[in-house]
C-alpha cells in the first residue's frame, strides 16, 4: 500500500523533551493518562439525553412543533456521541484497554459513520500533518475556504470569516452525503489510499495504544 509521506527533521530532541514533560506532569499531579470518573459521567449524560429524545420523538411527538423540537434535540445527541464518545475512544482516552477504546470509537458506525475512515483521516493524516497543505486533508474544501497560504486565493475568501460559521453547522451533512461517499467510491482520502479494515487493524496493532 503506497501512502504519500513526509519526513520531519530531528530538531535537538524537542519532541522527546515535550513528551517527557507531559509525562512528568501526570506523575507530579498523580493523574492518570486515561479517563477518570468524570469522562464516564459524561457518557451517562450523553446516553440519557440521546435515549430520552429518541423515545420522545418516536413515540410521543404528536404535533409539528414537538417533532421539530425533539428532532433538533436528538440531532444534538448524535453530535455529542460523535464529538465526545467516539472522538475520546478513537484517541484512546477512556482506558488502557484497547477493547474499551475501540468500542467507544465504534459508536461512530452506530450513528452512520465509519470509524476506520475517521481514524485514518483524523488521527493519522490530520494529527501527523497538521495544517500541512497537500497532506492534511482537513484543509481540502474544494475552494470554499482558504485555510493555508499555499492554497489559491479567490475573491469570496475575503468573507470566509463570516460564512464559515453557518456552513460549518451543516458540515456533518457534507461528510455523510458527499465526503464519505466520495472516499468509498474513489478508494482515497485526498491523495492517500484508504485503508481496508485488515490494513487498519495491522497498523493499529503496530502503533500500539
């Protein structure tokens, strides 16, 4: 599997020093590197919210107004699962047990996404090559936004600080209806070949927790 890569120069052990200082912070403050009870409390609140408004919407919404209110609240539940439970699991924040983190990451599949695609796109391509044009696929917006000096400038970018806010609110629709479909049809995330499940599992085992 050929993947476009970039090499970062070794700069006097900066990365090693940062990792050591972060590790020492947790040691000095006697804090675990994974979650404590507060993260699991957050899970409980999110799940109660989601189940509550799902039941209200499906079984008790008898008017247009109640349907609109409950479906908006239910949509927030989907977002909370995606941006909290799934993301924390995919970043291995819940536990030292890989299975627990995998289950939390898999919640993205339960709400219509793909945790394999997300982990490659976000954990690997975004966090490894943050804001590097041509590598970080989060910079690719088909010209709608200019997020790097290396990208072509268009007149409408003068106003992107205004139109970015409402457009970002429908970003999930773009992912589900266009981005994911394009990825699976083309077999690529940006210029990078998409991992199949077998390759993804091999990479996860090699990278460790």
